[in-house]
């Protein structure tokens, strides 16, 4: 599997990209359960001044153009922090649970998506290797984020978009599918997911807990625990950088 990713987002953003193959979202991860329990117990005491200051640094990454990361537009990591403090931390499947745990452990928002569903969304076939770019959302761009058909406007929000080559046009289309607030319903993971990618949205400096390097490494380690056949790779991208990941 070959996945191309390019960072065309703001200069304040570092991207951690994780790509894994042959995962099994239905397999429980005992270590993950312990890590979640420990972190929830810690978060029940509230954030320290240092952690709260870093939370603000993370939020500032998303202050671009007209977009303001406040209210319902705050990064999903802040929703998860509140859910953790109120004893309602969500459990969905091993892939999403890993994503959510690493988000509250690092204080950084993370998107996760099904690579085969992304390929289909881009007009390819299942098993194709889609390419992605991260950029600011354009005027009037939006996508459906839940089963009820609700849409999120992504103008000036950092989005991950799957690239689609239209046979009837010389241009490549860029279809937004994820962001740090709500991911697209079209590419969410399910019980059938076997190929997955994730993006960690980070400031230029590491925070008081897990570094971006450590988040990427632990992501691969936990995804690998879902299947003895699982393979994973990761990369960190700065502004303007392009990488090809092979799994």
C-alpha cells in the first residue's frame, strides 16, 4: 500500500500521519483499556495550569481566516476532555478508541478514517491507494458528519481532503473528509475497516505529556495489537512537506 500526503495547511501546524493495514476494529486491546482507565482517573482531577496552557496553544492552531475555534467549533480533543471529566468517555471500536485515548493523553485533536471508503469517495475502487492533502477549507465547502445528514461548514478550517482525478477533467478534485472538529460520515471506520489512516493536529512545540513522535509510535503499537498481521507506518510533516508512506 502506498499513500501520498501533502501538508498545505497553515505554518502553525505540524501533522502526524499514521497509516495501518490489516487491522481489526473488533479486537479488544487490554493495554488500551488500562491506559484509558489511568488517564480518565488523572483527568478527573482537572487540568494543571501547564496542560491548560497547552490546550490553548492547540486551539490557536485553528485560528485561521474567519474560523474561530470556540463553542461548538472547538477541537474534538476538548469535547473528549470534557466527556472524560464527566465519566462519559465514548467507546466505539478499537480503532476509534485508540484515537480518542491518544487525543486526551496528548491534548491534541486526531482524525481517523477508513482508507477504502476514502478511495470509493474519490471515485476509485476498494483497495486503491488514495492520496491526501491537508489545507484550509474553501468558501462554501462542507460535508455530512453524521447519520442524520447534518453538515459542517469547513471554510477556513484545517481539513484533510482525498484527491480525486476526474476522467472528464484535466484537474484533480480535492474532497474534504476530515477535520479536527468532526469527521465525514462517508469515511468513518466500521466493523469492516481493514485499512486506516489518522492525522494528529499539533502545534509546532510539544506539550507537557506525549510528544507528537510518541503519539505516532504508540498509535502504531496499539493498532498493531488488533491483529498479528497488522502493519503500520507513520510520518511527521511540517508546512509544505510531502511524504509517501509504504505499508
